[in-house]
C-alpha cells in the first residue's frame, strides 16, 4: 500500500489566503444572507428577487436569456420558477410566433411584490456600497464582470 501524499499545513494557509474562488464564494454567501434577511418581510429570497427582476422587461423573455443572465442551466431555472409560478407571481406563456418557445411574464401580483421589494433592495445595496467605501463598489463590479 502506498503512502498518501501529505500537503503541508502552510499550503492550506496559502490557499485560504489567496484562493479567489474561496473568497468570492464566501463573499457571495455573506451577501446572499444579508439580502435574504432584508427581503424576508416580503417573503422573497435574494435569488427569487433576482429572478423576478430578470423578468421585468418590456417583452416577456424566453428561458435561455434569463438562464444566461442568472448563470443557471435551464433545469435549475425551471425549478426556481415553480414556487413563484405557484404563488401567482409569474406565468409561463407560449410564444405567439413559435409555439415551441416558452416565455416568462410577471403577473400583476409579481409586479406589485417586486415594487414592494425594490426599496428594500435599494436600502440594503446602499448600506453595502457605503461599507465598501467610495469608488470600491464600482471597481468590484468591474472586476467581477471580468471574471464572469
């Protein structure tokens, strides 16, 4: 039986301190928790808010562009839509030009809920921007977009 390779603890510390993936994941989880807590009074998670906001367009979008915007595959998007559809916040409609294509549309209830969530999002976002300090939120967005 061969002896397993041993990675020195210093390597673990190096990865902990320098891994961009780890740091982005930790920050994403912390931000998600902050927005989940803030949006709790309107019974939305941050993911549901983002999904509803992605449907707030002049024309109901098809699945593919929404999935791409949210960095989801279609199966995950479909699963995320179901509870919102069940709550009457959106409807999935057939495209009138191509009956194979499905589009997603906010219902009046979805529009109302999104409008009530928007001030919460704005306030929470302003708090985060302020905590980051002047100029840093914009730089962070640019850097994150470069990675995406």
